[in-house]
C-alpha cells in the first residue's frame, strides 16, 4: 500500500516539474518577442557601370536614288534587255531604239562634211593662184619703179600707175582668197559639229543605265513607241525605273525634344524584324527644320546594302543614341528622394545606421541614375520607403541585386511586327 502511495507522489512531483519548466520557457519566449531587433531595409550597392539613352524610332527603307530612265530621242523599241528585278551596271545597255530618219540625217551630215572638205581644197588652190598672180604683178611694178627712178622720163607715168594698180588689185585678191579659205574651214567645223550632233543622237538610241542599281519597274515592250524625255510633257512614260539600292535610306521622324542629340556621322543600330537581322547605319543628313504638324525633324540614315538583302519599303526599328555615360557610379532610381530642390539618398554606414546625403545626379535612365558626387563605390543605399527611417537609425540591411549598367530606350514610335501580324495590321 505504501509502495503504491510513493509511486503516485513521484508521478505528481515529476508532473509539477514539467509544468514549471514549460511555464518558464513560455515566459522566456514572451520576453524575446517583446524586445525586437532593428527594422529591415532593402538596400542596393553603389556600382560602376554605363548608362545609355537611346531613342527608339520606326522608319521605312527607300532606295538611295530612284531614276526614271527616258530616252533622249523618240523612237520604236527594237530590243529591250532588262526586266523587273534585274541588277544592272552603270553604262549597261537597257534598250535599243530604232529611229529611221536618223540614218538619212547622218548620211546628209557625212555628205556635208565631204562637200566642206572639197570647198577647202578649192579655196586653198584659189589662194595659191592669187598669190602667184600677185607675186608676178608686184615684180613688174617693182621693176618699172626702179627703172623710172634710175632714168627719169624713160617710163611713162601712166604705165607706172597701171602697174601699181594691178599690184594692189592682186594683193586684194589674195586677201579675198584667204578669207574664202577661212570661211570654207569654218564651214567644215560646222559640218563636223552637225555630224557629231547627229552621231550623238544616234548613240542615244542605245539607252544605258545611268548608275548601278536594280530595275524596279518596266513600262515598255519591244515595238512600243517611246517619246523623248527632253520635253516638258509629264505624260511621257519612261522605259524603266531604276533604283540604286546598294545603299538604302532609312527616314526617321525625330521628335522635337530629341533633335539636339542628332549629329551627322552618329551610328544607328537598325533592326529589320522581317529579316531577323540587325544592321549598322550612319546619320548622313537631316532637314534642320521641324514639321509644323508633327513637330518632328526628318532624319536620314544610310545603311549599306551591297548584297541587296534589304528591299525598298521594308519597315525597320532604329535605336538612335542620345546620351551616354561610361564607367560612372550608378544606383537604382528608386534610391533617390527629392527633397525640395535637392536629390538625397539614405546611406548606411558600417554599423548599419542611416545617414541622409545630398547627391548630384547626371544621366537618368529608366532604372538607373548616374551619381556625379555624394557617394562612393560600395556604399549601401536604401531602395524604398525612405520616409520610415530617421537619421542615425539602426537598420538591418537586406541587399537587393541590381544591374550596374542600363540601355534606356526613349520611345519615339516603334513597330511591333508580331503585334501587327496578330492584330491584322498597325493602326
């Protein structure tokens, strides 16, 4: 009986001890919860990186030059050697015209050159004859004059005057013959010029390419009558349309607020989604004038297209570099607080205490900002809800990873080819 009583008492003692230990544990936990640690704060590390601001623009490719090829003479097409899509070289024959009346004109000019040549020969002989006659008459006059002077009265004055008159007349005939020769020579030059003119016109019956390019349209077939392109009649059709596509022009409308960043020679990255390729272009020209309605400035970017990969009319998205900063201190824009006119950040020291600093901001991207002064590499800055923290307050930092560099596109109008195809066309 006593043994059973001692067992009951031992069980009660053990149970009481367990209750006491459990109660003390709960009290210790309550004490810990009543004394929390420093509040947590999301922070980012100040890093070195690059920030680029680029303007995203949509444009459409056009050939560098487009030429309507007209013949300089009217005629019937005897042969045409090209069709749309053909690549041609400068000077290559595109078509041959037939102009029957040109053959008669050319024959006439050849005959006129021959007649002028004969006229020159005749005039040359006339000059020689006149010079010979003048030489003989002048010699007679000199002899009579010398005899009269040696023996006065031997030669009658009338005879001496007749000889002098013949001498002067023959000299005038020499001058007239030389003038006739000069006129014949000038006539020869006129005949040659007329012959060259008609020959050149005949050469124009071979219509050649004025530049390297691609035939993008053909307007005539063999046998068609083509009018010359020298008249002001705009109804006259060309033979073909030729596009110089070795270099393509990409025209971009740059908004007014970004015009100051456009400079000749700037490199532009061009993405052609329909080809799945990117190209490098160069700003070669811009209008230096804003469109009154759209407030944009037309800017042309030249893109090399020697392999003719890019076709005229293709859409492209271009990235025009506006501003950039290389190897600078960067922090997320969420770490910057505007207080009055001052940009401030909340920085943690080595003990995890908050200190408010004023900073100088440079280029600001979409996610990162350049810090020109006020911070050092490796500093920790609070990212959000800065108003919850006070100067010199201790916090528990929670480091959030952030990029050091950013390319920040400023949208000026892009073409989403996927959305266009899915939606049935751009609006």
